[in-house]
C-alpha cells in the first residue's frame, strides 16, 4: 500500500481518494475528491461525504490512493 502523501500532491480531477486529517490526538480518514465547480453555485475544494464529516475536523492534510477492492 502507498504511504500517506502531502495534500498538495493529490489529484484534483475528481478521482476518489482517501483523505486524512489530524485533529488533536486523532487522525481521521475518509473517502473524498476535489470538486471542480460546474456552475456558480458550486464551491471548489475537497468534498467529503456528509456522514463522515464533523464540523470540528480541519481540512485534509494528507491523501493516498484508494486500495484495490477485494
């Protein structure tokens, strides 16, 4: 498996990736992708599933490719 990489090296083409963020003593990880705005209502940035998002978690700082499915 690939090691965690700095977020600035992550693909910004809509590819699903594993995003990681350090908060206090915990490290959070979830699947997300970079959203490229398609219209003026969209906001460019990292998109995380709402059910995995907590308001106090800072933006992702690391990423890695998703593992191959079983």
